[in-house]
C-alpha cells in the first residue's frame, strides 16, 4: 500500500481519518463555524480530520441552484480555516486552469466523480505535486480506475487516493457496492468511502437531488468494518436548510455518536 501523507496524518495507515464539512461554502462564517465544531468533535475522539467544502458546485441539477462563492473567495475562506484552525483542507477543481490556484491553498485536490476520466484535469492536478483524491464516477467500474491512476502517475505524482461514492442503479438512484473498496484498494492506493454521496438520489427532486440520510450510520459502519482507509461525510448543522446536498447530509448533532461507533469498529478491525 502506497500511503499518502497529509500533514501529520497518513492515509493508508492505522486509525480513523474523516473528510467532512458542508457540501458548499455557504458563507465565511458558516464554513469557519462548521470547521471549528467538527474539529472539536474529532479532536475529542482522537480522529484525524480533513475539512471539505466546495468553492463551486459546477454540476448542480438546476441553473438556479446555489453554486458557492467562486474560486477566489472560496480559496481565501479555506485558506483562513487551514491557517487559523491548523486543519488540512480539500476541495474540488473542475478545470485544468484551476489547479495552480488550488495548489497555493489546498492540502488535497479532489476530482469530482463526473470528471474522473478528464485527462487534462487529472494531469493538471497531478502536476501540482499535491495528493489527488479522485471520486470514482457513478458510471465507472472499480477496476477501470486503474486508467485514472495511470494518468496521474504519468506526471510523476503517486500521491493518489481513490474514493467510492456509489454507482448508478436505474434512474435517480445510487447503490454502494462495497466490493469496490477492496478492488480499488488492490491497486495499492488508499481508498475512501464517501458515505453521504453514496446515499444521494441524483436529480431525485426534479430540480435538485434527494437522499437517504437515515442510512449514513449503517453505511459508515459497514465501510469501516470492510477496512476502508478513510470516510467522507457531508456534515451540516441544519441539513434541511443546506444550500446543497441537504437530503443526504449528516446532521452535526449526530456526528459524535457515529464517530464513536466508527472508532470502536476500527479498533476491532486493526486487532485482527
């Protein structure tokens, strides 16, 4: 396993890593406040945290949907969170030209699922030298991610993390095949289970996506039991009022309990 170091944490190593935050940066105050609250919970439990919030949700269902503050303002906010709270940060990029600006602020560059085969984007991300986390497209077989890995490795960058986020199962529905975790992990790169996006119902509300929030805890437990290297969860203090992905976001008040269960399961798995 080629471990990926981010600050003091190591993807592919022991312990639990959580990537979490609201889907989109709704405001500076909200993003900063969420980062503070999530960090307090994870620190108390001894769980490593990478904070995630997007500066632009470029693939929203509706033209009228909120997308975020944009790259300049968004990276400023993420940079402030990174520096003030001593938290590593991760965010999507959508175009090769965004890689340079992202490199100055982010600790991990994330490639969205819909763009996971875009060669120029993968190469630009790899050329930054930063760890690159690629979400497996809903349309992709897990074994086909080897071609994604090869594109990033062509730049000399082997700091690659692969993320499972569900596969298309008919219209407006996803299913999470946990076998994907093992198949992708056999490529010798750390694997993340994106719990909340795996429970999304894409376009399920017509002009926005729905979700099955009630299955977050059991899917997270299953992923940790399977041996995944990290979990990804969208977390919001008022998910029913979130400006993006509220139906599949975890309520902040439930985070501590779920993470306690996850840590206990991880300890059992590591003893075996």
